């Protein structure tokens, strides 16, 4: 029988979240534009090939997301404006 898993500590969780975010940012944006190869192996074997309509929709969504991000990044906050949020760590509950 496998051992019961220990709960993940906060430091490891935050590290995993940061690494997955970095991986998402460095991954290619368009998988639909990537050429399909036979070297994809068994992972791609069960998938249906992308249709032209699916490729158009993916491109449309990527374009829409890029426009939204551009709008957000261009927005100038006035000096002295309040912060969006403040991180306040909570004390761990002991002795349940």
C-alpha cells in the first residue's frame, strides 16, 4: 500500500505556482501554428487533428487576448492612486 501523502508546505506550493506561471509565459503562444510532426508520439495519437475552423477560432482568441493585454498595459494609473490589493498573510490555525 502506498503511504498517505503529506500535505504540501506553503513554500513548495508557491514555488510550483511560480514555475508553472513562468512555463506558461515562455511556452509558444500558438500551438495551432506549430507544424504537426510524427515525432509527437503516443500523446498526440488520441487527439483529433485541428480543423481549419478550429485553427481560425484559436487565432481569433489569441488576437482578442493580445488586444486586451495591450489595453491593460497601456492604462496609466494616476500618481497616488490606491493599490489594487494588499497582501496580508494569515496566521496558521493550530490544534484543530
